[in-house]
């Protein structure tokens, strides 16, 4: 016999099965989740929520597809990021901080309040990434934002209207353009897929 837990959502309490994610709980409650859901793998940043468990006094941010429901959990889905990223051709001679600051000049307004770092569901030191951008340390910025899922929560809490996640992804693009690496591992994996190395495992997963 499966057990249930009670979660608070949209101002009311709902009983859902334990051992499932918040997204799965929404499906269980009959919510289609057309918006606010994406890859279901914790990499697209679409399903950001604020949540508070019974043992917490303050809310924290998380990704709904990666967060398991808990009894007495209160949660709210957050709106998606509406900012636009810079769309510009990249080449091997453009990896300098002037290019980045040209497109994101508001970055220099950072007052080091750490609100962006506090709200990041990935635990990224966002503020340090922004400070590195101001100092022109493109590689450091790219490294800081390696695990960024582009949820945009950092920009929502920034009083200076900085878009740290946009700065981070642009730094990653600049860094790769200037220092392209080998794609040998990618080509090896593609060859493995084409030769059927994972066919049996894929069929097992699909049939389970």
C-alpha cells in the first residue's frame, strides 16, 4: 500500500503519493503543466519553484523536476525568464571583456549584495561570476556558470537589473570560440550509438 503526503499549492492542501517529484505531483493532481516544465532532467531551468518544508523557517529555490515531495511542503512555481540573450556571430578573435561589457553594460552596476548567489537553485556563486565579468576574466566567468540551467532567478532578484545568467552563457560562448577543444569524445559516443552499443539498454528502459 502506497503512502501519501500533503503538500500546499495554490493556497490549498493536496494529497499526493510519496516518492514522486513535484512535477509528477502536478500531473497526479491533473495539471497539464504546459508551461513551467521542460526537459525533466534538471538542465533546462524551466520548472523553478520556491519551496518550504515543515522543518524550514525560510523558503528556498529548487527545480520541480528534481525535488521530491515532502509532507507539509509548501511550494509555488515561479514565472519563466523573459529576458533576451545576445545573438551575435562569434569568432576566435572576439574573446575579450570589451565585447561582453558592450552587450551587458549593466553588469558594472553590481553592488555585491549576493542576492543572486542566495537564490540560485544550482548553488552557483553567481556574484563572484559577475565580479569576474567586470574584471574581464572571461574564462573564470565561463567556469563559474558551467552548471547554470538558465532559469533566470538571479536576474529576478537583481535590483541593478543585471542578467547574470545571460552574462554567464555569453562568457561560455566567448571562451569556447577563443579556445575550441577537441570533440573526440562526442564523435566516439555518436559512433557507439550508431553501431548499436546502447540499443539493448534503451529497449530495456522503454519496456520497463
